[in-house]
């Protein structure tokens, strides 16, 4: 198997893990594996430091963006009423 095939397998594994957990971390990892797969398909070389850097930075950016885009509006709004008052 070519190197980019293993990247696609890792991407699908992250998508399956995302379906099981419901967090945005694995979806961010899957999104950041796309450019790594393109690099592996075009150059057919493996560089651990380059791939790990792309994965780490891409995951952080994608997870932050996904959490900001799909957050619950009720999570950030505080109540103005006293909840102890009957």
C-alpha cells in the first residue's frame, strides 16, 4: 500500500471515533489529515516532524473553529434572574 492509503485509513479511523465520542477533536484530526494525505500522494515521502506539525497545528485550529461554530447558545448566556428566589 502507498503512504497516502495509510493516511486515508487514519482519516477514516478518526471519523469513526468522532461518531462514537461526539467531540470535535477527532473531526479536527480528520480535517488536518487531508493536507497530509495530499502531501503524501504528491511527494510519496514520510517526514515525521512535518506530518506531526501539520497534524498538531491543524487539529488545534480545526477543533477550535468547530467548537466556536457549533457551540450551544445556551452555554454562554447567563441568567439575569436569581435562581434561589421563589
